[in-house]
C-alpha cells in the first residue's frame, strides 16, 4: 500500500509548514492597525444606587 509510505509526503509536509511559518508571520506583522489605542483616564465614574420603579 503506497499510501502508508511516509517517506516523500512527510518531507513535503514538513518543508511546506516551515515555508509557511517563515513567510506568513512576516506578511501579517507588516500590517498596522488604523485605530491606535487611546489611554484611559484614571478618573472613577460616579455610581449611585439603583432605584427600581416598583
């Protein structure tokens, strides 16, 4: 059964994963987010008791 022979296919799998892991992260990390994070103020919001209408 030639399907059980991992000799050429395992090497192809390993080389393709190494190639993808070397190329894809560099392409993804080159993109920057258009929305820069803004600092949140340290001021606490005023909270009051909740009055239920019933």
